[in-house]
């Protein structure tokens, strides 16, 4: 695989999630693959796989992936709870970790609301945990959005009967593209 054009396929996701399950590490899909899992279909090409996970499991994840040739991809915004691991074939795992206390209060890491982590969907027929549709839509706001963001949000809102956030009004007004829906 050309590293300048990385891709994580549905089969890559299924294999990764199964491998993590076999090793006792719970992962929750985030990002584009969470959108596709919620919709139950692949809507676009994905350069990486975003995952949310318990921070306590990150050392084990790093060790397991290192055993398969993954190493940290240097990025300006990386920190102990948000980093990317990649291999020589161009596979990328974007890790977002968190720690909640016994009452479900975030005490460390990426600020996921507890209820955002309770979604379920499917990738290639495999049941996976993923960010809930409502939170996927909310997570697509508060930054400079693009057509991919609108495509994801529009598909989620149509599928789950959710309102499209005001930030997407220019896209709604112009309804840029059909994107095969």
C-alpha cells in the first residue's frame, strides 16, 4: 500500500476489532468508521480508523501493535491520550483514550461524554461498539467543516431523524452534491 494514500478498509476494521476483543481490549469506533457503523454501510474511503478506549489499555495496545510493526506517527497535536499509530503498509489507528471514575465522570483524557460511548453498529456484518449518532453529529461541529463533514452529518441526520446543526446551513442551502444517498 502506498503510504501517501493510506486506507483502512472494512476488512481491516473487522480484523482489528476482533483482534482487540481476543486480547481483552474494548475499542469504540469514532470518526468516519463510527458513522459508517451507525449507517450499517461503507459510505466513503477511510484513511484511518479512529478509536476511543480506556486509557489504562493504551500501553497494551501499543505493545500489541508494535509487535505488528506499528509505531507512533509524529503529529504536532499528539499527547498521551490522543496519538496515531501506523505501519509500513499505511494503516493508521488514531487513538483517543479516556478514564472515567466509578460514577461515570471523566477524570482524564479526551473529554468524551460517557453516554457518547454507548452506540452500536455494524461493519461488514460484524457488530461493533461506536459513538452514538447524536454525539457523532455534535462532534462534527465547533471547527472548520468541509464537504465530508456535511456528507457524514447529513447521512446520520436523515437516517436517525436528527436535526442538521446550524453550522451546516451553507451546505444545506446549497445542498452540495448527492453523494450516492
